[in-house]
């Protein structure tokens, strides 16, 4: 019995050690960081990446309009079943924001969800989508962020229940959910651009796709609609099983916020439209083509 007990202790220790190793924060290889740092960044092009990525929707003050949407002081609360996540200050302020970061720090945060201090970020920050970003877009976005106003607002803490306050477990979550694989096929240049805008920069699936029991996206029901984390209503199914708009209707909605039924975008989608309206028409058309090409996902009440 004593040997059996020691054997169980050894197995438990090996399992714990393996979990600790797998869950460690993993940053980008030095060669990738060097390649990103070597990009001749274009801040004006980074402005389009900024709008495509919806940065202001989370990091600007709630209700901000116009130029105020470029003050990325944070504070927006993202409600979830795990608790409330609070968007941080990502303005160029050297203490309150990310002004003291390097482009490598920014790359590790965006593509790997790892802070400059070597800690995991919670996946409320959609690095599972941003992992697909190109080096050029990442460098251009970083250059644009440096041109924005500084904000000295201190970050509010997240309001999470135990054990979600333990960040080390996020490493195990990443091991299961952080992947650079694409979901939809892209057999044309337009669809490839649309996929990049939707699955990477726009991270549309973060709202429109239901989640599994661990909080990861249910890829089998991609864009099939999901419960609103705030508890108010439901995020719509935008696959062809539920959305019968034409590609032109979708592109027009992304530009103006007006639906074919003469309604207008509301809630968080109103903020999204403020972003997509800043994109070139070709990008909105590419997004529309991607949405029209999605595999149909039946609504829950139709199953």
C-alpha cells in the first residue's frame, strides 16, 4: 500500500508539473518579433486597421462620439458568466496606458495574449482572433496608436469570481482554444479579404458564435448566434439560415447602420457600424461576401 501511495503521489506530481509547463505564458519567437520590429510602419494605414479591429468599441469611453473615440482610456465593462472584465487604458500614456511598451510587447499581447510582465491576458481580449494578423497590420496599428491622445485614467480591476481570478489556468485554456487555423474556406481574393476582416481583425465571432462550457467558441455553430453576455436578448444568427439579406444589403448596413426593413443598428452593433463605416467600400463588400458564403447554422428553436 505504501508503494502504491507513493506511485499515486508521483503520478500526481508529474501531472501537476505537466499542467504547469503547458499553462506557462508563451511569447512569440525572437525571429518573429524581429520581423515585426523591422516593418516600415505606416500610421495612416494603421488607422484603417484600428477601425477594422474595433479598438474604440471597447477602449474608448462608453458613449464617446467623434474624436473622443480616439481617447482610449478604457473602462468599458464586458459582462460574462465568469464575471465582468474591464477594458484597460491603451492610450500612449507612459504610466496609465501602454506608452512604455515596445512593439514587441504589443505583438505578444495581440498575438499571444501575454503581458509585458509575462502574465496571461484574459481572452475577453480577443487575441484568439488577432492571432491571424499580419506583421504589417500589427506594426501599422502600433504606429497609429502612438499618434493618439494620452489618457491618465487608471485601470479598474476586473470583477471575477474564484477560481477565474487565477490567471495561470488561462494557459490551459489557450492550449485548447488558441489556434491560427481559419474557420471558413476562402477560394477567392474577395473571400480571403472578407475572412481576414471577419475572423481576424473584426473578431465578429466573439459575439455571433455560441461558446462551449469552457468559454471557447463552438466552431460547429460558427456565426450561428449566441446569448448576449449582458443577459439582454440574443446576438443574432448571421448565417444564411437566418439572414436573408443580399450582399448589397449587408454592405450598406455596415456603412450606414440601416437595415433593408428601414430599421437601424442598435446596442453594441451601432458602435461596430461606426468602425466599418470608416473602411473602404471594397472591405465592406468583402465582409458581405464572407457572410453570404457562411455555412447555414439552424436556430436553436429550429433544431
